[in-house]
């Protein structure tokens, strides 16, 4: 089982409600800043970082007249890669992607990225590049692949769907699904549906719960209780299953901005538990109370990754169910006395409480998520808090052909997957904004107790929803 956000694969409590108008004027009614990945001469600009710098080297190798050698591969890739095989692969890319540039950014974080490349002016197929690199040492590439991309993630059958037809189609993809396509009013912060299906119904969120962790963090940044320039030190107590950070040396110090980009952009679970610990559950739960959820008690006390996984795998089902159905005081006592003493969950466990993936994990409705986006968006323009929110939620767009249509793209998604039954939870949530316009949200949540959710069918329909909204 893993918990991950697919690549194609915070409400800030700043002041009493009486000051809400001022906060909206600060946060909403000022022009949206330039894209996180601006375009210059047709090419997306990507900030320096371990993964980005290795991508820059590979793109340099695709220049006409270059030849990649085995020595160069050895200097840039971990030893697990055969230098001759990788050199041959990079040299083979130079034909279809000569002088390639980045034309679209799907995801960029320090440890992993996904981008679209193409020769300038070339027609499809483009190259869909996925790359991972170490954060420390020589920052060697740990994973690299390129696949052909036609220019669309949609199946032909979905490409002509109307908005209502796409919503209806999504509801057929899993037994318990919800969709919200709506707007956030910049004056009131209110979420209003344009099209929806069961958008007020609780669904398992997967990693979307990390949005509330981000909210608790940025609340403290806004109050001056956590400094934006603070480093977070990699600690064995907060490693977690399914985390790229688990492969980095203990004691590595990461800037807070890198840690949040990893938590949100690639849903790194160790980054999440480090930030969950840094912020503290009381601050996160206080954020939940003000985030606009219909029932804050559903999410509180907000569990970290290892805490939730212990409920899945370390206790008999009856014991874990008693936690899920217990009062908040009982749950907090259970966490303190039974879950946290177990330490980080890194696999194994005597039990498999798969029924809790949908009914006993983090749960919220699409409207709850929209309200959380709205409250996050209220952070004052120019503040460290809003910069950190933008940096984290802007790290991924989940799919190609999203950023070209918007000045601001925020995304968080997640999943819960069983080794035997496939995906039981698959969720996507976007906030999309252009200057002087009310932001749009597209939130699609698929749950299936029996598993078997088709991630590519979900990707296709959400791709159509995003295309429709971009045209509206």
C-alpha cells in the first residue's frame, strides 16, 4: 500500500473575522504574480535545484552535435545505471528531441520533476520526462525516463464531453465519487458550485490532508512563530513509508521551503511527518477549526503519515475502529499511549485493515477542500506565508496543459493503494486563477471500498474538466 500524489502521472488565522475584508483585499484584490515557471522565448524557466540541475545537463546533452559518453553518465547517475546503456539512451533522444527545451512544467521539486520537452516548433509527439535525484552529495540521478506524449491526456471518448457530461462520467469511475467545479468569490471567499455531484459528501482524501498541514504551518509563519528561513533536519523519528527523503542521510538540513515543496509537490511522506512534528498537532487542528470544513471533528486530531499507517497495519481492526469512532479526547489519548510509542511506520505490521482506507482515514468533502483553498488564498499579498503557500501548492499541476491557461495553479492530490486490490482512493484538487478573476476549483474524489480505480480513466475525465474550465 502506498500513499502518493499522481503525476500523469490552509486558512490563515491571521486576525478576527472583523478584519476579513482587509485580508481579502490584501490577498485577492491585487494582481496575481507571474507564474512560478515563467516562459522566456517559448521555454519554461525552472529554478535551480538537484533535480532541475540534472535536467539542465540532460537537455544540454540533447543539443545538436553533442555526444553523451559513459564517463559523463557515471558523473551524473547513481551506480545502479549501466553507463553504456544510459549513454546510448540519451544519444537516442537527440534525434526526436534535438535542442529540446521545456515547454510545459507538470511538477518540479528539489528531488523529483516531471516536464514536457520538445524541439523548438516541433509537432507531437513530445517528450514526457520524469527525473529524480539525490538531495545531497553529488546529487546524482536516481531515476530517469522519457516517454512519448501526444499532447493530451484524454481518451477520445472524453474529448467532446460537456461539463455536466464530464461530471456524470466521473461518477461512474468509482463506487463512491464526488466532483466540484466551482468558483471562489474574491469578495466573500465563498465557494459556489458551477457543476457538482455529491460535493458535500465526505470522501477519503488521501494526501490532500496535507493541505491542512500546510495551513497550520503557514499560520505559524504568518504569526512569526516559525521563520521562513528555518531549516528542517532529517530525523529518523519522522521517516515514513513511501518517501524519497528516506534515501537521504540523517542529519541533512533542508530549508523549510524545500520541505514544503516536497510535502505538497510530490507528496513526500517523510517531509509531511517532519512538518507535522515541527508545527504540532494543536496548531494544525486550530487551522482546521477555521478552514471552512463542515465538521472539523472529522479531521481532528489530524494524524500524520505513520500514525495513520499504524491504524491500518499495527492494530486489530476492532481496536483501530474504536479509535476512528471515538471522541476527540479518546483519540488523543490513544495517539499518545498506543500509536506514537510505536515510532515511524516503515512497512510490515501484523494486520491489514484495508476497510479503513476509505472509512477510517483522513476525510473531507470537495466543498471542505475548496474552503481550505479559499482560506489559504487569503494570506496577505507579499507575505512570507503566501509565498510559501504559492511555492508549495504551485509545485505541481498534476497534468500537462494546465499552466498555459492560468496565472496561478495550485494542486494537491493523493491516493491510497492496496497491493492486491489496486487504488481504493484517488483524489485531485486544483485551484486555478487569472488576474482580476474569481479563482476556479476543480475537485474530483474517487473512493472504492473494493479498489480497482483506473487512474488513467480518472486522469482523462479530469483532463476534460480542466480543459472546459480553461475555456470558460
